[in-house]
């Protein structure tokens, strides 16, 4: 895993991708720090970091679009399947290289609150808890981007799909406001979600029985709830889709509210998408 990590990390800094990512990241943070903290004279550095989070929609595809898609296009992914190292270690090495590039930018950003402290009463606790949340949010998006890159051999397609998925997580709060709250609509929408999950499981595992069982189990559970206690489904779409809102959990930090559950949420999603990436590669290996 260490050899993969070093190779990938070196690749980001011998090409323009790593420098391009860091340049844009630090540019956006610097601009918003200047606007919020110097022009508008807000002492809270969290406002600047919070504003930059929306630019993950552009930053993450830059870094993740080639991580696995390029190897699949050039057929060098065959080396992954035959390597003496486990696929899990290979994927972890690649992912940690992505995180390390991002961490370089985070280390530079950590200096900014100390600079602001010299000009006013900046709350360092709020600043650094927000930076940590920003880092974990970025790690989650990097895991999502890597998973999408594992599904295609086109860098452009991987970048576009990563852009769309991150954009969806950004717009989901607006979608929630338009969702109906009645239990009939919730039943059919959640049934459709169960079908999508079953399809995803089939794509990853090629196991028809397990995929069908997952859909039937989910559908049966929803049907029992619909007839036994339909009020449980009232407003359930808002709760389910609210769970997918990554930015909502991050936005709370700018108000000085520490939310440890947000850290756990980001770590859980990160683990999930790294795991899905490993499964996607293993599926192709057996094919």
C-alpha cells in the first residue's frame, strides 16, 4: 500500500492536477477570507470556509477524474487485478494520496485564523472545528469521486458525473422543500429508491438473488408500514433526503455550534464509498 501511495502522490505533483487543485482551493479561501474578514470585518473565519465548500463541485472532479478511470482506459488496471497486494490496500493507497493532496491545502488554511487573531478577536475553537468539518466533507466528496471514477474509463464522464452528484448534494435542501409530505407519495418514492439500491447492488455484485431479495425486503417493509401505521411515512421523504444533505451538517458550524455527529456522518460516508470502490474493482477482477 505504501508503494501505491507514494506513486500516486508523486503523480499528482509531477502533473498539473495537484497544483491546479491546490491553487483553486487556496484562491477561493483567500478571496472569501478577504471579503468576509477584512472587507466586511467579520471575526468569524468559519464564514469564509463555509462559502468555499460550494466550490467542491468544481474542485473534486479535477482531482478524482483520473484516479481509476485513466488506468481502465489504458488497460493498466490489469496490474491491479494481478498484483500481489490486495485490492483493498491498492484502493486505500490511491485514496490516501488524494486525501494527502487535499491535506496540504488544509495545512495552509490552518494558518489563516492565526493571522486573523492578530487583527481581532477571532474564536479559534470555531475556526478549527469548522476547518476539520471542511476537511472531512472534502474527504467524503473525494471518496464519492473515486467511486465514480472506478465505474468508467472516461475521465470526462467521471468528472461530469462527480460534478452532478456533488451538485445534487448541494441542491438537495431546495429539493426537500418541494417534496410532498403525504404517506402515499412517500411509499412510491421510497419503493423506487429500494429498486435503485437493488440495481446498484446487482451492478456491483452481479448477484441476482441478493438484489431481488433486497428489493422485496424493502418493498415488503414499506407495504407493512403503509397498511399498519401509514402516519410513519408522513414526512418521511424529508427525513430520508435530509440524511443525504452533506452541506446542511456543515453549515451549522459557522454559527459556532459544534456537532460531533457531523464528523461521524462524514466518516461513515467516506468508509461506505471507499468500500463500494473496492467492491466495484473486485467485480471487474472476477469478470
